[in-house]
DNA sequence: TTAATTAATCGTAATATTGCAATATAAAAA
DNA sequence: TTTTTATATTGCAATATTACGATTAATTAA
C-alpha cells in the first residue's frame, strides 16, 4: 500500500492528522516560527532564512497553506504569508483536551 | 532526495517536527483519543477498536512510542500503553507561544 | 519592449511511509 | 511439554514525501 486508510477514520481525526502532518517537518516548523517572529512575511525572506532551495520552500509553504496553517496574499510586488488562526484554533482544542486529561488523571499504570 | 535535511535545523525544531509527524496520521490520532478515553490500555483493545490489521497497529504504536507520546509497560499477560506526558508537554509550549502571539497580534496583513 | 525580480510549477531521483501476510517471540494456560 | 494468546518483526508492494534544477508566469524597473 502506502496510502492512509482515510475513509476508516472520522473527519475530525483526519483533519487533525492533516494539521499535525503539516507541522511534521523541521523546515515547516522553522517557517511558522519565523512568521511568529516577524509578524508578517514575504516569501523571499524565508528563502534567505532557511537552508533550502526556493522551489523546496515554495512547496513547504504550499503544504502549510493547504493545511490551513498559513495564509498568503499578494502584497504589491511579492506575496505576504501569515499565520492562519483558524488552523491553529483547531489543534488547540485537541491539546486542551489532553492537558485537561493529564491534569486529573489517576490511572498511572505505565 | 527524499530525506529531510535534519542537520540544517535546530534540535528543538527537529524535536517538534518528530512529535507533530507522529500525530500526522488519523490512526495515530485515533489511538491517542482512545487512550484518553479509557485512561489505560492494552494493545488488544486497540486492534479491536481500529479498522487496521494487528501488525499495522503495532507499527503505529511503535512510532508513537519512539516519538515519546505514549509509554508501554508489560502488565501481566499483555502490554499496557498510556499517554506519555513528557511528549505532550513539549508540544504544549509551542502552541502556547502561538496562542499568545495570536491574542496580541496587530499586523493583520493577510 | 526588454531585462530583472519573485514565486510557482514541472519533472524526476532518492528516500520514507503505509498496510498487511507471514512469521517470530514470549508468556500463560492446559 | 504443547497449545493458546498477545504482540513484535520481517519482507514487500503501493504510494507519498523531500529536494532541487529547469522552466514558467507574472510583475516591476529600465
């Protein structure tokens, strides 16, 4: 095989997996961290910031955008990429559930 | 290529990416959700719970364990898998940074 | 118009992931 | 010991990801 059995899981599970997967690469973590740092961005900056070729970064940006973690708009001469709150809101709920569980958990079997 | 340029990124970026990547599959999200629900687990339960073959689930459990998101100990006849707080603590910090940023962000260029 | 700049897309090689049947391992039960 | 039960490992086919050179597309500057 090689393809995930997407149909076998809930829409929410797939959605979360897509978001997590998009963050599952150090270059994409670096891009998000950079966007947080500069609080606005044009793609050229990222190309200078990261040790990857321009097409590779463009591809990573596309994946982050498809997952809903960043937004990109034309801003004069180049493209402005920013954090997309919506995507992060979705992940937040998942981690809040886990945090809540960890705080009150009693069964410490492992 | 095909391999990530791990060496080009910080240790923290790689660590976060590994954690996120481990969550980047619906089956592994389902496993985590199930562990949260039952608050303790033996692998057999998961095999019955998910629409995947036993070797496939074993593999997903291994990946979650390697990433530090779950722990597994022998519990009599079978193995008890639980949430590993440490891994989730690490991700938590990252999302707290993002949440903090999103709350006070002003530059809404996109 | 032509040249320069910026970013996306195409094509492709190297590598990783997903899923499972078959098999192996290890412990408990008979 | 033999059988059963529970989980891990191996091997492999199908598919996905990563990275980048070459190219394209679109805009700005000259």
